[in-house]
């Protein structure tokens, strides 16, 4: 019986399953936080 594994040869390597959702969550939090900023410096 063959064991099926996910490919881990992407940009993040074998930690991609952890790095990708952390990055997405951080960007979501930053975007949410910026929605409360009154003025964005130019």
C-alpha cells in the first residue's frame, strides 16, 4: 500500500503548510488594522 503525501517542494519548502497560513493571517490582521487608520501618510 502506497502512502500519499503532499508535495513539499514549493517556495517555502516543507514548512509551507505552516508559513502560508501564518502569512495570510498576518496580512489579514494588518489590513483590518489599517481600516481603522484615519489618514494614511503620503
